[in-house]
C-alpha cells in the first residue's frame, strides 16, 4: 500500500457521508502462505458484502493488517506494519497469528480499532462492520464463485487443515492455531474444482502438517462428485491430481505413508515435488527440537523415492545454531546434506520465539557461530544445487509462465514453487502470457535458476 493522508484519529464513517459509494478496505498481509489464505478468506467475505478493496492507504476507509507472530523479527515487522498503517490511514484492525498477543499490540499501538487472532474471520468482519458499515445492496454480488485470491490468477494456495498435533520445541504455532483440524475432503475438492474452473493452473496444497491430513477426523469420508472420498493424504492427492492442474504438496513430513504418493508423482498425477521441513540431521538436535530423529532411515527413504520417481525434487528448510548444537552436530548436518542432495534448501539461524519451550534449553549458540555455520551451510548447498541443476541442461521441460515483460518471460519448472524456489528465464520470449504452460529446452543453469528456449510447434 502507498502513502495517504496522515490521521491518528478514529473518524466515524457515516453512511450519509459515503452516500452510495461502496466502503473500501485495505489489506496488508504478512507472514506465510497460510496467513495469505486467511487474508483471502477475509476479503472474499468482505467483497461478498459489497466492500471494495483499496490498493493504497489513501483510498481505504479502514485497513486490516494480517500479522505474523512466528519469530520475534516477524512480530517486529508486524508492529512496524501496524504503525505504518496507523500513520498513513489511522483506522486499523489487526488480525492473524500475532493477534493473540493483544496486550503487546495495544501497548505499542493504542490507536488500533480491534485486535483478533488467527482464523477469527467472523471477528475481523464484525470489526470491519463496526468501523465502516456495509452497504446493503441486494444487487451487489461481486464475488466470483472461486473466491478472491491475492496470488496471481494462475496459481492458488489450497489450505487443507488448520493447526498441528506436533509440539516442536522452537514453535508456538500449536498454541496459536490449536491442534490439527482437517477440512472435509469434499469441501477441499469443491474449492479446488472452482479454482481450476476459474483458470487456476497450479494448486499449492498447504497446512501445518500436510501428511497428517485427516488423522484428527479418522479419515472420515465425505461426498465428492456423488461418491465418498476419504480425508486422507493419498486419497486427496489422487483426487486433486484428476482435476488437470499442477498439484504441488507443501509441508509434508517423511512418514511411511508418504511413500504411497510417489507413484502418483511418477505417473504425472501430482508434481514430482515434496516440500519437507527436515530442520536438522543430528539425532541429538532433533531430539531437543522434539522432532523425529531417524535421519539414516530418512536417507534410505529418499533413495527409494528417487528410484521410484527419478524426477522427484525435494525442498526443505533447516535451522542452524539451535541451543546445544555442537560443531559435531553441525558437521553431521553438512554430511547428511551432501548425502541427501536436496534440490532446494532454505536455512534459518535459530531465533528464540517468546513462549517456545526451546527458550529453556541450555547451550545458547553465539550469534557469530550461527552466522559462520549459516555461511558454511549455504555454500555447501549451493554446490549441491548447482550440480543438480546442471543435469537439467539439454532437457525438454514444461514451464509455467509467471510474468512477461519486454525483455522476455519468467516462469517456473515443475520443480519450483512460486516465491521460494528458482525461476526459468525465457529471454526475449514475449509471445506468451502468465498462466501459459509451455515446452522449453534448458540451455543454461546456475546454482538457483535455469535459462531455456521455448520449443515452438
Ligand atoms: S510441525 Fe512443528 S514446526 Fe510445524 S507447525 Fe507443528 S509444531 Fe510447528
């Protein structure tokens, strides 16, 4: 959002002053894709009531800030965003993960109109009604059946569950979002169908723990296309794969039943892509993180997956400098990484999160050691990534186009998720549009991206 007039007051917007102009809401969405989906639900609901979206602070009658509270740095970013919205607009409603810390928000910014937590869609909408009442126009129905999305039209996030049953010691998400709560499979499929009918070419399946989908409801069946469908990871992946869009699975854990979806990937029903947050490889550190620690078995499992589906790309995230991590633990992580040869990797330096159990652990790693380990980790992974991407040179691949300008097109391969992975550059190719899926031959690679030429005809 851009600058607008400064006002720290809370003007009441009267219906008469707005005459019949629809009220306008600005939204600032911070945090992860799950928070983005929450923002989409909020705006979908508000648009269905006749509100319009404002792309800037100046045009908004009220601004909703959807916050992230995962790390202290994310909390600070949220406070800064709230401060900016207050300074630029003056009428601000706060929601999202950081919203559970109402007191901290109100202390920093006493001028906010309301503070609600994650998934409290009703409360956010009520707060918007209080700030700027909706126009009651029975002819206003501005919402397409697939809802409204903040991602480009050709891809969309599909949230299949909320919450998490795990209790990783560095994470406060279960206390923010509660235990696992899976959506009925029929509901997920109907949403996915509407998205595909509306032109979405790529569905990004998200949750806190995608492979645990349905565990809480004992894999309960629900109706889809006149037949029962189980709320189960494999069954849902298979059904999604039948819709004709790319299906990408995020936040999967290497549980044994994940083996079952690998044939779906080999057969082309879902993308050969798994986003698995491994976090570490040393059994000692994993135990302190309260995460499963059999990384040798995981290596064997990765090997078997690749035998069954040689094209499989694995993305992961890791934390270095966790309390108690020794040089030996870290070296174990580097060794594991060179064995596992993961395609895409993100690495975070450990940061304590207020309220997380890991804060009580001994052996705090000094910042300079974290920094040094992070640099070594990234250098090691760059070599792995470069070597893997070089094997793609000369291959014909499918590329989904994300953006086109006068210099050419920018897209992604089946091995790259939007925002977090690499790109495929089609230099000089302007004869395509966002959402096209084209065939191209890879000409060049570096440690992150590919360059390719479209195969015409
Ligand atoms: S799996 Fe662990 S890190 Fe992920 S949301 Fe659950 S508790 Fe947090």
